[in-house]
């Protein structure tokens, strides 16, 4: 056998398995239909599926004769009981009978009586008949005796498929056959499905009717009163179906949940009154206080029906007084009881018809990717446009040739605020004249466009200025003709998607007039919405603060940093990136090292400056000082990139604290904007820039000798100890008999190498007597030599400043600074510290 033949055989077998699996999926019982009480329902030419039955008869002979007949209405696809009475029927109860008969299997382990009489099938207690749709084909089942027991009970049957072979079936498998008549009645009163309801209407004695109808997907409008306009489909945050706050959807859920409670034959809310007197149940529409609820619902085949429920709301009934009598207005006068809780939302709506009104000022449809927004207020007309949803918004303003880049979040917030639910606090359904509501001269106006920009390519030639023969030559004219002006896109003719005008203020609210889809609505919203629209253009402009460097290495090209504060200027500079920062100003610190970390902190604070809020676009000079403290600035910082002719400077100013105490006013000299930035930014600019390391780059391992002189207050005259590094350890060179602990000598060397000043007291001004930086007054002098250097370095430790620091001085600069107490406290007390 070759490979090709093998492949063909495997393919054939796979096909057989697939067909078998499909057959099992479509009808699991088709494989062995003989195992069921009605094999013909599952195989042969007269198979019957559950949904193919249109008539069911349950003819009960005993203990009480009763014939139940159920028929499927071909028009509505609803089941109805036609005998012994005409009433709506629970389709699931009927389908359960059909399904159970189709699925039931004989119990082969049950006892088998010897004759039909013992089976109870010579005179059956009931006969069940099923008829197939569009056919005269029927099947029937005779029901005999039932064995004792509950879960183990079996029923003896004789089916039309095997009329001579009685069988036993567990009663639990066909319990649908034994339900009482009332169990088959329809429990759903109007519509079990929310999606089938297309409109509803409420009428109550003594009140105006309320009607709401669907106009589109999730869109509903008032039909009565028609002036109420759109209804809120989703409602507020509370979507409890028993509350009007759930919107139209919540109310539809409530309507679809209007049911008759049923537990068993004795415990249910069907009223068993064959010929009821409507007056008895307070359901006389002409005389009693009733609520009438009508709906339009879609039936099978896209047909419609208009059921109406009448509820006697004038009197609560039941043991707990938690029910109302009700009936469907279908001429059958079938009285039921329904819960008061299920009707209360409907009563609240008809008592307050505005309960479902849509209180969103600008609907989501108008906010679905708008491409133009026009805002008019005291600052003029602000036009926001976006040619492409993927591109940023641009702001066009009167008197400006080019658009402004804006803060995207600000426009998003604007759209979000006006699209929030519940903004409309009240409606004005009979408005006065616009002039009476101050809408003829509105305080602000908002227009939103969708696909409103005319995207036809346009070109605009620049206007020629008047000729001045004395100043313009032909070459200048040619250059001017080459200038291309940016053209603001035009809006298409027609009205915006929505337009809102704001007028008269009233007790924290403001009157509005909304024009949307050729419908005008008046009402009141919180003044905060008006305040949002009255903001200046600055509220929308891009708050990005330009940087002096985009490099990852912030100080790569910076050659100078100057900071002026409190009338004094501090300046550091370097020639190249590799060079250390040196202090230039103030003069008394000139030439000293600056702390590179503190310099970078200051540069980082300036380069990463953020504008929390723009407060002025171009403030007058007087206002810069009076309002913002920026002329002159409290702190001025200048960053210089490059050197000599290539040098470029970036100047920053920082002024007063903002009124809300959250930040300070700031400004970049090359831009006109004044903005508020974080207060902590100036912390880096107020730090001392001088390097606090007393002996920079000192390696303790290269200290070859240390000489300590002091302790005069203890010994009466200065005492000197000379230490020398030898064979990687320390020895006492003088006095010769001094016993030295070499570990403590190494600790001193390390302390010198890591010593940092806590702060500088004075620069190049010499020492003061009260600092006691004098050996005669008890000071300690530490003099040490570094390998490879000729000159030694000194540290003079004087008096305590408070209880945590010593005054000290060192090096060629006559600076006085404070050092930590713990570094030299023990050795300063007595020379014996250095002994074992």
C-alpha cells in the first residue's frame, strides 16, 4: 500500500467520525431512539422537536375529570389555554411537558404488573396527546397507576408508539404532566423581555398621562407631554429597577418584572373568581382609582401588540397589605395580585412626570469626536479645531495669525464637564422672552460641531502692504510674495450639532438655552458651568515650559549658572564638561570649588520646570511687580550654554507666593507668560553652592604624617603629637615614649578625608575671638602631609557652637565653618585618646 492510498483511507475515516459527531451533537438520542418511550419523536419520518408541537391535550379522568387543552397561536407564537377556560399560558410549562415526553426513558428495574388492570391502564387516569405543527400527526400517552414513594415513585404508561407494551417511568421525569391547571397560567403580565418593549404609557385617575417611546437604539422620547423631549435611558448612578433613578432602562426592567407570584396550587396570586365583579376589586376604570399601564411590544414575526395592565392602586390588599389587585385589559377579567413595590416606581413617575427627563446638558452624541468647538465669552471668540482625531487640538483667536497649541486635557475636561449627567437642575417649559432671561446678550456661548470643518484645500495669498518706495526695493517685494500665510480652516455652512447660551443668574444657577437637532430647550444649570466657560484663553493653552536642554546629560553644554537672591548674586562656571565647577561670585568665595551635586540640582529644577497654571499672557511691567513680584524677581536664575560668541542664555524669574499657597509665580525672560510653579523648585536655588567637603579628593591612604597640637587648657601649654605612617600602620614619632593605638590614627585619617562642613559661617573674613580658633584658647590644630605634595594641610578646631558643632577653619582660604561635634570631640579632650 502506498502513502497516497493510506492518506485517502485516513481521510475517509476522519469524515465518518466527523459526521457521527455532528449527528450526536444535533440529536444525542438519535443513535438509539428505541430506548425512549416515544421513539418516533426522535427518528423516522414523523420526528417531533420540542418547538414543533402546536397542540397539547391533558385529558384527566380521575380523581377529578378535567380536560386541559393548550394551543399555540401561529401569529404571536404564544401558548394559550383554550379549555376548560381561555387564558394565557406559560409557554415554558408546555414546553416542559413536550421535552419530558421526548426525553423520558423506561425504568427497566421497576416492578412489572401482570395485566393492564394492575397497571391501571385498562381505565387510565389521564390521556396526553401531542399534535405536530402543520400536520395531522399526533402521538398519545395513557397514564396509569403511580407506585408509592416520592423520589422512587414510578408511573405506568402506554404510549401510542408501543400500544401493547406498558412501561414504567420514574414520576420525576414526567412531573410536568401532573401540574394543576393554575400552574400553567402565564406569570408574566406584560413582557418578559425588556428588548421587546417599544413604548409605554401611564394613566392614573385624576392625573395627566405620561408616555415614553423608543426612537432609536437606547434612545427614548416623551410622547406625553411631548414638550419634555428626550428621556434618560441609563438614568443616574443608582440603576435600581425599583426606582425611577434607574432611567428608562430601569423602568423597562420594572415593567418586564411585573409577574404573578406562584409557589404552588394553594400559594399563588391568581384570584380564583370565574365571574368577578370589577367593583369588588376596585378595578372599574370609570369609578375607581386605577393605574393603567399600556405597552407596545414586538411579537414573533415583527408584529406588534398593545397589552394593557389595570392596577387598583386605591387600596392595598393581602395579609401584609403589600399587594394591589390587577388585571389585563383583554376582556377576560382575570384578576391577580401584584406587589406594591413593583408598582411604586410607576406611581412615582406619573406623580412626577419629569422623573425620566434627560438632564444631560450636552448629550454624548454631540461629544462623539467633535472636530470644532466655539466658545464665546468676554475674551472674545475662542475656536478649537482638530482636522484629524489623531492630531492635537489647535486654538484660533482673534488678532493672532497662527493658532495656539493647547493643553489637550483642558479640552477633554471641557467636553467631560458639559457631558456629565444631571447637570440640568430644572426645565423652563414655558419660557419668557429671551431678553427677560438675559439670553439676548448671553454671558457665554458654547457651540459643538461634528464633521463641521470644511476640509477643502484652500490657499490664501498674503496681502500686500502699502508701497514705500523709500524703504522697499524690488528684492524685498519678491521676498514678501514668497511668504506663505497659514489659513484658518472654515466651518461648513449650517448649524452646530449643539449650541448652548447662558443668561440670567438665579440663586447659584444660570439660565441656559440649548439648540440641538432643531429642538430648543430652556432650563437652569449650576453657575459652575458658566464659570468654566468664562475662563480666559490661558485656561486652554499648552502649559508646557520649554527646557534649556533636551540632553540626557543635563549639564553637558552648560558653562555658567548665576543665581541672584536677597540682593546677592551667586555664580559658578566651568570651561569644559570635565572641569569642576568653580565659584565666580560672590567675590569672597571666588576660586573655590562648587558642589557639583547642588549645581546639578539647581539646573534640574530649572530645566524640569512645570506650569501648574498660566496666569498672564503678557503682563504690564507694573503688574509684574505689584501682582507677581517678578519685576524685579525675588529669585533670578540665568543658565548659560556655550561660551563667548556661541553663548546662549536662559533667564528665569521667581516671585511671590500664589494666593492659594500652593506655589509661586514664575516667568521665563524669553517668553511673556507668567505661570504658577511648585514652591519646592526654589529650594534648589536657595542652597549654598560651595563644596562642603573640607579636603576635596583626599585619599586617607595617602596621608603619610599627622601632627596634632593643642590641649593647652588641660596641660597649661600646647602639647604636640606627631604620627607617621610606616609599613601600612601608624607609629608615634614624637614624643618617642608616646604609646599609640594605630587604629585611632587611621580613624583620624579617615575623618579628615570624609570631613564635610555643616555650613559656612564666613568667607575670607578671618576668625573671630569668640570662635576661639587659637591654640592659646584651647583650639586643636591638625596638620597633615599627603604623599607627593610639598605643603601640608591644616585644620583648626575651635569652640563649640551650641552643643552639636565646632567652629573650624582650614586651607589657604580664611573661611570659618562648622563641623560635626562627633568627629573630633573625643580627641579634643585629651591626648591620651590616641593611646591604647
